[in-house]
C-alpha cells in the first residue's frame, strides 16, 4: 500500500509541471483568441492559477489510474 501511494505521488509530481505549463499556454491562447486582445498581467496570472488547479486534478487522476493498471492496487 505504501509503495502504491509513493509511486502515485512521484508520478503526479513529475507530471505536474509540464502538464500545468501546457494547460496554461493553451488557456492563455484560447482567451486571447476569444477576447481578441493582448492579456494583462492579472489575466495571465489568473489563468496560471486556474491551470495549476486543473493540472493537479488531472495528474493525480492519471497517476492513480496508471499505477492501478500497471502495478495493481495495494
């Protein structure tokens, strides 16, 4: 059980930064296209916070599902 939790945490940590960067870039580009203007620093920071929150849920869910499928649960 401890091995499973540690492997989920390590995989989620390794995936968090690239996934959050990807989600952030896509989110900023989408918002710029939607509003057809250059975004302010506050808008960009808001998108960064939103991207990090979404990425947290995505990588934890992916890490759990990946580890269940490869090493099993417990």
